[in-house]
């Protein structure tokens, strides 16, 4: 029952809030739902004694002669991603309480519908059900970007829609081919895998899925929609795109692409060189950029590219490191976006030249921002260091050239992150005439929790590694 609630609860309340009049803000409903689901997900994934039923399978409908199931599972990487999803949403809705601006109820409602879709993607064990939730996420995101975005939102949203719908159609074509040509017993992962591993000459089929997943991550050269959308979107929409939706693509690569097709069913090495080049390219752009949203956007492209490369080393340390980094990146980038939003609302920070000397005016936000920046550049004893070290280790033994690309990205990450941090925080105060007000207690709580998790996972990564192992 709980697995259904992970989807049904945010979906029902999301639709309800989207249709409810905007006379009174009801954002607290999103807070209650996300915190409730996070607590029970936390208890479930860390409890192996049957605290909550982790699997559900019921007949859904037939696609021709192939049975499709409403099949959900909280095991494996999916459970870790649902934990990340519920945690991010809990802190995001808590953060809303610390700002004076009240969004309309349909904004909160659309966010909850995305929440439901993301949980569905991470839980689904049936290929058609997975595609169903994959598309559910797209619809509310289109309206969130188009209605609450800033300058150039129409152009950015159109690009986002074209890219994602193109990838979705390719994946749908692959699902139709599997259903009507390969004809597995069902569209459950194991039954589909039994057919895809038994047929030869399927070089094109994996490509259809891989393009769809690469667009969502996004990977070079299919990344060009992302920076424009990040810059044009409301910061809270950007949080969902960066911390969670990018993980949809990586999760799909693990669970469906690698799950359905034989190892090296297509030549992946040449693709990894392209992705590695994209990692360095994105890092160089971040190094030259001045706008904070652009820097964080290209930083994400680089970090996600390294995760993708590590997955295809097919080594235990590479895969575990990639899983760990998927979780850690979501936490760190959430901290960076929320800190940026606070600095933007209070001090008008938009780029590294807009203000200076913020550490003297507001030391609290300076401390939190520095912690997230240190983790972004993978300083030891922060969470990103563990995952990045493991992935580079795996790449070194798999292909030293790819490892060199990853190391260049790590060096550039330190350069552009510290450049960004120093430009805003250090020096004599500039464009900071107003005396700061005390940071809201809720904001201390949210950024404090994020900072604690970043440091805790850096010191004691076994919390996640044990979960991955189990």
C-alpha cells in the first residue's frame, strides 16, 4: 500500500491544488506530504525486516499479446532515488516557509504532480509503466517553466519540449518494437531482458533508448537545452531539473539500458570519449561564465557526465561510486540552488560581479554556501569526494584516457567553483548597502540539514554504501 501512496498521495493532492482557487496559499500541504513520505521511505530502505512492503505487482493491461503489469519495487537503486526524491522535496517545501513570496496553489500542485511522476519512474519495474511515468513528469514541467520562468522562458521551454518529446518518441518506438516484434511474455524487466539478450542484430534498438536517456541527463552533445532552461526557469523548478530529473536519465541507464541489453551490445567506448570531451567542454564554459545559474548548470553537466562514464566501467567500485554520487550530487546541488536563491532574493546576487564581500555582511549564508562549494569541488571529508574518487579509480583501470578527462574536469571544477565562491564572499563589500536581517530559523534548519548530510556522508560514506550493497 505504501508504494502506491508514494505515487497516489502527491498525484491526488497535486491535481487538487492545481484546480483549487488561489485565495489562500496551501503550500503547507506539500510540506506535510513530502515529509510524511520521506520518513516512511527512510524507515523502509534502511529496514530489512519487512517494515513496509517493498514490492507490488498486479496485472495492468495487454499490449497485443504481451501482458503489462502495474509493478513497483523499492529495492536497489530505485529505493535510493526515491529516498533522494522525498528528501529533496521535503527540504524544498520547508524552504518555501522561509521566503515571503507565496506562490499560487497551482504552482505547488504542479510540483507535487512532478513528485508523483518521479517516484513512479524510480519504482516502475514494467517497461510500459516506466514510460507512462516518464511522460507524466514532462507535462507539469512544461507549465512550470512556461508560466513561472523569467526572461526568454518561451524559447527555453520550446527547446526543452522539443528535445524531451523527441527522446520520448524514440523510446516509445523501441517499446513498440519490443512488444510487437520480440514479443516477451510480459513487459517486466526480466522478461524483456530474456528476449533482448536472445536476439541478435539489435544495434539500433539500444540506441533509441540511450538517446532518450542521454537527453534527460543531459549528455554532450544533447545538452544544449539545459543551460537556457536553467537560466530561464524559476529557481525552484531548476532545483527539480538539476537535483532530480537528471537522475531519471542516469537511473534509466542503469535499470533499463544496462538491464535490458547485453554488456557492450553496442560499441560504448567511442561514446564515452564523446561524453568525456563534453565533460571537459562543460567545465571550461563554467570556468569562463559569470552568471551563477550558468556556472551551476555546466557544473552539473560535467558531474553527471563523469557518473555516466563510471557506470560503463562495469566495475564494482565504479558502479558503487556512481550510485553514491547520484545521491550526493542531488544533495549538494540542492544546497547550492537554495543558497543562490536566498542570496538573489536578499542581495540581488545574479553573477560573480554583482556583489562582493558578502561574508562580512552575512556570515551565516557564507558558511553554508562555502560548504556546498567545497563539496562541489570534491574536497576530502565532503560527500562528493567519496563518489568522485571511486569513479576516477574505476576509470583509471578501465581506460586511462577517460580517467585523464575526468581528472581534468575535477581540476577545472575546483577552479571555477572557488572562483565563484571567492568573487561573491571575499573582498570589501560592494553593492551591499542594506543591513542584513537575521536569517529565518527555517532557512537555518534547511541549509543546516543539508550541510550536515554533506559532511556526514563525507566522513561516514558507509551509510549509503551499505544501502547499495544490500
